[in-house]
């Protein structure tokens, strides 16, 4: 019994340290570092375009939508994220659309359940990468947020990385 309690304590301790280190990592990153991380995240995602789709798959060659994000966060960012689209949605910091940056996650409701059911990685210019299961382009593909299907199902944008934008709140002084 003591061994079981010790194992549970170790598991909880490791999880606490893991989540604490993710928060510290995110909070101590400068905008320049965040920009580089975002660029690497997108670059690594683009390398997976054409990979196959399979429900529940987490790579390295076959993915579902959240499995793609989960895999890339581990491989590219060294982050351990939740595994499902719904859990990712609960984990991220939701931001206004006008603050969306490359490397943010975009969330959709694509089923009749009314719950978050799809996630993609925003890559700029209104486009995102995700793993989809329907249609002729099944697998990891690039889609447009402006396509009627995605426009109707879009819910929100969330950040897993700090902003890569430099602060615009610098104080200007008047010189005479």
C-alpha cells in the first residue's frame, strides 16, 4: 500500500512540475523568442502536410486534428498539451480575432454535439493547417478560414505561446 501511495505522489509531483515549467516557459519568453518559436512551429507543421488522417493518431506519420497539435507541441516546442480539441480549447488563452498570430490555434464545432470538435494551426493570410477526415483532401492539409464550411463552424482563436509581436506601448518624449 505504501508503494502505491508513493507512486501516486510521484505522478502528481511530476505532473505539477511539468505544468509549472510550461507556465514558466511561456511567461519568460520574450516577443522575439516567441516569434522564433511560432515560426518553427509553423515550419514543422508544414513539413507534415500530406500526412494521413486516422482518428486518435498522434504521429509521427498519421494524425487526427488534435493529435497533430499535440505531436507538434511536443516535437517543436517541447510543450506537453492536452490531447483532444475540447481539452486544448480549455487549456489555451482565448484571444480576439484581431490579435490572432501565426502559430495560434483555431477552434471549430464541426459536429452536431455543439462541442469543440476540431482544431488547426493558424499560418497567416487566413489559412490554417489541420488534419481532416472528410472529402477528397483527407489528411494534413491547408484550409482557408474564409471557406464557407470553416466560417460557419469557427468558434475562437487560442494561444499556446506568448505573442510574438513587439509591444507598441513605448513612450515618446517631446524634444525641443
